[in-house]
C-alpha cells in the first residue's frame, strides 16, 4: 500500500503537459475498458488531442524518459483509434471479448506507472539559455534561477543579493570593455564561490584550449607543495630534470620564501584550482599545487632548506611550459580500464579492499556480488579485520553504495532521502521513490573495519564512510575529510551563458536522519565524511609518505584496528 501511495505521489513531478496527457490516456483506457453504449462524437477526437498535447510538450523542450513513455503510449492509442476520425459510427455495438479488452486496457496502465516510477529522478528540468544576453544580464538571470533552485542555499548560507551586488558591476565592466578574460574569470569565481564540487563550467577545457588558464598557470617550476599542520610548506613532488631540481631543491625541502613573500602567505593567497574546493582540506591541498604555477617565463626568487640542511639557500627559478605536468602528476584520474575493486590479504593478517569507483565494468559487471565473495573469503581466512580503501574514489551509483554498506550493518538504517526543487510548487520536496535504506546482507561481516578516505573521495564515493561512521566496529581514517560534495546530480541545473560556456549545478540534496543535509560542506568549508582517526600531517608523516613512499594512512588504519580488539 505504501508503494502505491509513493507512485501516486509522483504525480507532483509531472509537468502540466504530462498531467494532461496522463488524464487523456486514462480517459481513453476507461472508455474502451468499460464502454458505455451511448455515442459521443467528441470522444473520437480525444486521442488526436493527446497527440497535439504531446507535440506541444516536445516543443516546450520536454524529452525526458517519463514524457517519452507518455508520448509513445499516446501515439499507440491514436493509431488504434484514428479511423474513427473519418469513419464515425452511429451506435456502439455490444463489445466482443470484453474481458480481453479489459485486460489490454489494464496493461495500458503500465507505461503510466513506469513514467511515475522515474518521474522524480528524471523529471523535466529545462536548460536556461542566456547565451544571447549581455554578460551582466545573463549573470543576473543565472543568479535569479539559482536563488530559487540551488539545493544548498540555507546550508551554505548563500546570500544571492550580496553576490549580485558583488559580481554584477564586474560583469558590466567586462561587457563594456569587451574583456572576455575578465568575464570568464569572474564567471569562474562566482561558480567556485559556492564551494560545491558538483558546480562547474562544463566546457572550460583547462588543459587543452583555455588561453586564460594557460596565460596565468601554464608555467611550472618542476615542483608541487603541501602545507603541514604546523604551517610549514614542503615540496611533495619534484620533477626530474626540472629547473627546481637543477637548482638544488630536493624532494621534501622546506620552502621558506616564495616570490618575495613568506611561503605560508604565498600559499594561502593562491586561488586557482581545477574544480571548486568544497572543504578546507581540499582547498589546502589545491593551494599547494597551484602556488607553484605561473605564466611561462616568470622568474621567482625562492628561499629553501633541504632536509638535513641547517642553512637556507636562495635560487631563482624560471617557469617553463611543462604541459601542466606538476598538476597532472598530483591529480588522480579515474581509469575505467581498472576494475571497480580488488582485494588482497596483507602480511599482517588484515584484509584489504580497494574500491576505485561504484559502478560496474566490463570485467566486473556486479561489483557488489564480487565484494560479497571477497568478504566470505576473508572470513574463511579468519582475517583480523578489514580495511576498505575509498581514497580517490569519484563516486558512481548510490544504490551500489547502499548495497555494499549492507555487508557491514547488523540492522536496517537510512542511507538517504533525496529532495529536489519542484517547479510546480516552487519548493523543495522529497522524492519518496528515491529514498534508500541500508539493509543487512545475507552474508554480513561482523569484524572490525577501517575505512580510508581523502579529499578526493567524492560524491557517491563519500557514501560508505558517511553511512558507516559511528558504528562501534568501524573507524574512518584519513588526513582530511572527504570532498564534501555529496549533492545529487540526476537532472542538473544547466545554463548556457555568453561566449559558449555551459554551467552545471546539482539539483538535489541528500538528507540523513531528521531530513538534515548530509555530506555537503557548509558555509565554513566543513563537511563530507569526517575521519574518526585524523592522521596528522607533520614532519614525520610527511617524510614517511613523500620521501620514503610509505602508505601512512594504511599504517594508521592498521593501528586503529589493533586498538579496536
């Protein structure tokens, strides 16, 4: 009965056109299932009216799956009744095979039910086209739409009027000066100001064809940096044969001053990043990558101290065209050629499972089943505990995450409720058919579990640590929280802007207990899956991880499991 109610409740996601189509189709089905032996000529024109409504709906831009199901069914009904348009009947005969006709009309309800089942997730959410407007006018329209539909306005305390007052004058300036670079940078700053990893300029092509990015960050010096917890800046990447290496800078060196500023000040002033940085941990890592980017040919004076040296040395480096090598080497990219997950038993007796992404692949069509088989094998081997590694996991399917979580819970618990902006009511409403519950699997693992995370654990990849955090036999371990971008992107807010830029923003929010937003960063850059065991980024862990190449987080996970015995 509850499922029936949820299906009926899905009517709230239909557009006006879809409501009319559904009403017409249901009327025709009822008429033919239970024919009244009184002839009404106007009923012969109802199917063609449905076709006209379908055409109008297509012209409005609605080509979603629910709409297509209704279009197709409307077309079938029209084809079955079209002859009556030019061959009216004078009376209705006694129907033959009435029972068969009733069954066929009952089967006709199936497309409508299917449309309702997917209406919430695949509802009509039109793309706004402001590409022909001026820079400032397009921005105002964009800001106005987001003020209604952006899912995290209250959570992130977004003041749309303040943003309008801040950015509109700059867009006007760019428009008057015909300054495309200023327009692009301002648009980018506005999108990034939401601190939401799912908000983006879809087609900015940073590494291939972006003159602004290339002009400002196209040059490298052969290093990347990271700030430790004590505020010191260390070299965590050194490219062989680069200006930095040739000048004597070594891996692990401390940068004392950079380009005339204290290294920490230069670090914290850095604003470039490929994507919006949702959390402070994510921002800090990206600042270290981009502090050492500059226009090709720019000279910087660097004061540094190599590990083991007591004296500070000074050198001058010149940025060269490294084809973004330092950025690419410090940015893990998903390779779908790799299997979604793999496992092994560690020499210390613990089981280890690496989950790269939550999607099936050609080599592994059912990762959840594979995970179940791995856990059964681990239990047969009597492993001392299990480490689940979702570092650098970009996400995938929430359903797969919920199913995977079922192997580690003893009782049913909520994974998420999902709410979207409803264009009919102008409010955010729950999509009941998209609520997910974690149910204990037939083969649950009852031992202790450590989950490894980092700032690149993103979107659905954050689901496992968020869902299992707080369980007595689970510890989440990492240097930082996860990415803090757990919003839902099923029918994203999509906007075409001047100069050909396409923007996308999440359309839904994941809600936990008491329907409170979960996973996404707040206005202070706090959010995501928070580690129970926060690995310190100090001189020792930095040296072990970067210089010696040890997996420090894995070591801390083992220690956490040892303490849980």
